[in-house]
C-alpha cells in the first residue's frame, strides 16, 4: 500500500489521478488533497476519498472547506497556505506526491517533496523549468525518484532503457524527438492570429486540459517549456532535443538510438496512461484508458515545427541555450502574459512580444537557492506586468 498526496487535486491532472487511484484502492491510499480556491470540488473529493489532510492555498477557501466538512465527519484535517502545502508534500507518512499544481505556485511544495525524498510524479513542468539545477540537485541529494507525467517525457522515459539515470550517451541515445499537436491554430492564417479568442485557444483538438496549458499549447510555448524540461530530466543539451509536429497526438514522443533505431510510445491522448505508468512503475496496471485502434485512426502525420507561426517555441529553444536564470524569466513572463490574454487584456500575438521584452530587460544570473529563484520570478513578473499594462 502506497500513500499519496495530490497537489492540485481539483485540476485536470488531479481529477485524472483520482480516477486512476480509485481503480486500485488496494494499492494506494489518498493521504492529502490540495487546491487553491475551489473548496466545493475539494469537499466532494474529500467525501469520496477520505484523505487525512486537505489543503487550500487560499486561507478564506480553507475556512469555507472546514465549514463544508464539519458535518460530514470525514476525519479530514484542513490546512492552509504555503506551509500547509509543504507539510503534506513532505510528510513522513507520504510515499508518492503528484505535482499537479499549475505554474510557479507549484514550485515550493514540489521541491519540498523532492527534498523529503519522495517519488515525485511531475506534471507541473513550470516548477522544473524555473528552478532547473536546484530542483535536480534536490532530487539527487535526497534520493527522490522523479517520474515524468507530461505525456511526451513519460513516453521518452518509457523508450529509454532503465529510465533516464545514465543520460543519453550512457543509454546509446542520439536524439529525443518530442511530438506536439500544433494546437488549435496549426492551420489558421497567420494574419488571423491577432484576433483569436481565449475560448478558441482553449479548445484543444485532442486533449482536455486546464486553461493555462491550453493556451501554452496554442502558442506552442508548452513545447518550448518541454524542451527545457527534457534537457533537465534526461541530462542532455538542447541540440539533441527536436520538436516534431504530429497533429493526431497518438505518438507521444520518440527516442533515436545511435544505430538508427527509433523507439516510439503510442497511445490514446488520455493522461491516465502516463499517470498510471508513473504510479505503478516499474510494474504496469490498468488505467481505464480505451484501447488504441490504429485502423480507426488510419494515418499518422508528422511536420516540421514552424518558428514564424510559433515564436514562443523559438523563445523556448533560445532560452534553453542561454541557460542560467533565463528559463525562470521565460516562465514567469509567460504566466503573466497568458493570464492577461485569458482576461482579454492583450491579444494572442502579444504573448511572445511580452516574453521577449521581459527576457531582454533582465539579466540571467543563475539562481542558486529557492529564495533567489523566487526573487527572479517576482522581478520578471513585475517587468512583464508593466509591459502588459502599457
Ligand atoms: P488546472 O488548471 O486544471 O488545475 C490546476 C490545479 O492547481 C488546481 O487544483 C488548482 O486549484 C491548483 N492551483 C492553481 N493555482 C494554485 C495556487 N496558487 N496554489 C496552489 N494551488 C493552485 O491545470 P492542469 O491540471 O491542466 O495542469 C496542472 C499542471 O500539469 C500544469 O503544470 C500543466 O502544465 C501540467 N500538465 C497538464 C496536462 C493536462 O493534460 N492537463 C498534461 C501535462 C502536463 P483550484 O481548482 O482551486 O484553482
């Protein structure tokens, strides 16, 4: 029996994780569930899964959750804020932590889980992108296990012999090929991108996801973040990570070996596959995902990624090359720009402009501590926000 904390339980990743776990109650016990403000949904989840702790990042939402759970006698203790999140991520009774909070808000508890030597199931790519070396050192120094949930990195992990411990050369791997669908605007005329609405941007053709990652998929910043994530996870340089546009989202990524073999991992676009894989690794277990029917799909297409259409992907590559704190700045500026776009304060095509502006304004000293990562993140947010307001 493994005990599990789910950070971001009310989000898409959290809900999918609970779906998988509910199919294997003999193997997993839900220890803690967390959310930000959605106390109604977290209360429902507490009634169903009876965790020992529930944490709301927002203190007012924590009070509301306590009220909701009072009469239900779930035995769940409600905690609040950053401290509450860190407590349930690093608690000695916890074995596995699903890092499913969206954005930079996930860094502190995810890092706490790594420092406590947990199996960290990493969906929250932003945490790794913004803290890079600091995060990977915490994993190594504290004997944590890091398993990727992003379908692309989970696919690469599955295609590598013995996981990713030896780096590419040790595994005889020459390149990583990350696939990306190209999002909803893959074929939209470039001149029309100025006017696309957040609703259109969030209507991903293949995946059901939260609003932030949906916009990231539409700009392909998601793939830019994933290139950086791949460099850290698989200890490689950016020139060995290639992005291939694959509109059907059936091949989740590929690994090319020195002898010319290319191994791919295929499956329906359903996050329960990587979640079940990471929960049960090195074994396999049922996930509830429908079987892949290749004859019904009929064809698989692959295209080169177009930097003119997707300037955010180019910024992701440039940032990966720049190293240091550039990815902290990129991530923060992107979060500010995406939020402004979702609130209709800026246009879709302003997103890369704001990120580029922020990258140009700040110097990329490499942050060496959590405090310096958070300080650079705050500085980049202020710079990006000032540009949004202009
Ligand atoms: P959602 O927006 O659906 O869910 C986000 C979760 O994080 C919610 O539980 C939310 O709580 C919580 N949260 C938001 N802000 C804060 C905060 N400030 N403090 C604490 N908790 C917070 O996101 P997704 O599930 O789509 O994505 C989660 C992460 O997984 C992202 O990093 C994304 O890039 C990654 N990912 C997602 C995939 C997907 O298919 N969805 C695929 C691969 C990676 P509340 O509900 O109360 O707001």
